[in-house]
């Protein structure tokens, strides 16, 4: 499993980009991508937690007893989630309000626990940091992209700026829950097509 | 050997000629009088919606099949039927882009993404209708959409009932679609068309009858709750049965071959549950004009599950 730093970083951006290739953490993906800025905010918050929890878990990997490792990982992750939450509450209050319950719920985000379990628990610190950064950046990119798409069609704006002209009637279906499912499904399908063409 | 359980005759067999194409064209033919009444009431407005709907559904089907590299099956008429049904659910005078988005959503999201006819879990027409109804509720409101057309006034049957104006919806007008409403409001003609379909065995009678039974039961149990509070009038169950798109639902939307179950008991449950749910949404829900649509859509999600209720195969214990 020993790979180079660059390789571990790069795989999060395409090969294992969540949530499209690594179909994990769908709950926040569906819930917070109503707009581009909430998607971006959620992505950055998750990236922060992911990098630091990966580093700490990796440092402690020889100390943590195997039987109680999940509980230990959760403690580490929860610590950083609380840090994120307090920082967001202090400095980016509107975003904190917009994301609401989904910030504390980062604790149970499958991507973060999944990376701790599948990667950081077995690999050295620097590699784990690169892995966390790559996956987190991939997650941020996907969330922002999905959020922009839904915001453009569903509200006619992008990061709050009107982009579709005055006569545009927003396709509100897109910013509602079923729109999230349809949009995510179509993007997943397109990613599979692109992947099939690439590897042909 | 106690009895003959299976009758097996010798070859050659004769194919009855039934197929997707025959069924779609018969359905469209029996809907023509309904569409004609709509055109009579709303003139060019209705004609435009009908044409645009059918045209863009067929275009979406052809485009999508070309893109994903499947044989183009416009000839079986299923896309055209989807378009026609969607048009009958829309009020005349809706903006053109709304019709186009609805048709494309119906065909692409509701049907082709799942692999075309025979594979889609939901009725494509209903998916298209719901997507535009949720997005552009104001434009889809019959009372608003028809305000653009001359010589029409009044309330749609369901809006009138919600407002408590029971006298404003005489059965005679409801039957003939004389009230404001979607293009396919002439429900007596829809019923006749549905009976023709039953006679030609295009649709399953269990589903239709179950659906009407569900609506009727709902009406008897809580139909008068649709009126505003304190009103002591009662709703004629026949008005409930013939208003809105109950008849279209019973004979054209609910028995959709792909999204409804195929075992007798399952078909009864499916139809009945859809009818009851339709009434619940119509009486208590916010989308009261879409009660039938949402009812069928929700219950068809359960149809693979319902299809597990089937007779045990003979010889297998």
C-alpha cells in the first residue's frame, strides 16, 4: 500500500473522488448542495476535519487497541468537528446557520470514518495527510459543482449572483430533495460514461 | 390425477396481434374525443399544448435513444401517448417552455434513463407532470393559466369544492368538462374511452376498478372534509369521481403496464391504495389538484413489492 505522496493526493481528485467514485457521505451531499456557497462551505469544513483526523489517527495507529478502534476514531473526529463548529460559529455565522445540523453530523460522515479506517489506521502520517487533503479537496469540488448546478437551474443564481437573465423562471424542482437525487444520479451516470471512455 | 390443472394444446399458435404499438394507438384513439372537447372549449390554446406536448415527447425520445445508442422506437407510439396524456393533465394556455420542460423530464428522467419502455418504475407522464407542478405551481394553476384566454371565468371544480361552493359544480358540467380545468376534463368521455380499452383488453380491469373503489371509499369516509370548516353541505360522490383527473387516473395512468403490478391480488391492492391515497391528498393535501397523480406515483413505488404476492407455483412446496 506504499504509494508516493503525489499519488495519494491525486487519487482523491478523480479515481476515488467522493461522492461520485467513492459513493459515501450522500446524506450531507443531498442536503447541503442547494446552493454553491453552502456546498463549498461544507466541503471546506469536511476537508479540515478529514486532514486533521487522518493525521492524528495515523500518529496514534500503533497505540490504539484494535478492538476499540472505531470508538477512538470517533473521539478524534468529534474533537475536530467541535473545533470546526465553534470556529464557524464565531467567524462565518451565516454559513453556520445555513448548514445547521449538518456540521455536527460531520462526525458520522462515512467518508471521514472510512478514510480513518481504510487508510490512516494503516499508513504513515505524511501519506495520511496527503490522502485526507486529496479526498477532502475532491469532496469540496464535487459539492461545489453539484451546488452550482442546482443553484443555477433551481434559483437562477450562482454564489448569490443572478446569472440567468431576468426572464428566467427558476426550476425550483432542482433545489428540492428529489432534484438532488435526480441530479446526483445523472452526474454519477455521466462519470461512469467518462470513465468507460477513458479506460477503453 | 385429481383434475386437469393446465390445459396444453398443440402448436401452431396464433399471436393475437397485441403489442405496445397497438395498445398505444388504441389508447390515443379513444382519447381523441376528450382532446376534441378540450380544443372546443379552449380553442388554439389547447391545440398548441397538445401538439407541443406530443411533439416534444417524441423528439426527446428520439434524441435520447440516439444519444445512448439504442434503436429508435418512435413507431410504437408510447412516447406520443405519454405526450398526449401529459397534455390532457395540463391547463390550456400554459407557457410553451413549461410544456417542453415537462415533456423532456417525462421522457428522459421518467423513462429513458431507466432503459426505455418496459423498465421504468414510475409512470413517465406522472413524473413529468410532478416535476413541473412542483417547480411552477402558479403557472400550472388552471385558474391562472386560463386567465390569458378570453371568454372564460369561474373556478376549477376542485378549487370550487375547496371553497365550499358545492352548487357551483353541477354534475352535468363536471361530466362534460364545462368547468375550468385541465384540457382533459371531459370525464364522461374519458370513462367511455376507458370502457373501450377494457373491452379490447388493453388495460387491467382490476386496477381501474380498485382505483375507483378507493376513491369512492375515500369520498364516503372523509369527502366532505374537503369543504371549508363549518360547512354542512355534502359532496356528491359522483362529482368527486368525475372531477379533476380521477377518470384519467383510473383508466389511463394507473394501469400503465410498466409501473403497475401484474398479479390479480396485487393489482387490486395497487389500484385501491392509489385511489384512497389520491383522495387523501385531494382532501387534505396542499397539491389537491394533483391528488390522483401523486397517489398513483407513490403507490407505483410499491408495485415490485406488491408483485411478490403471487400464487405458489404448482409442484413446488
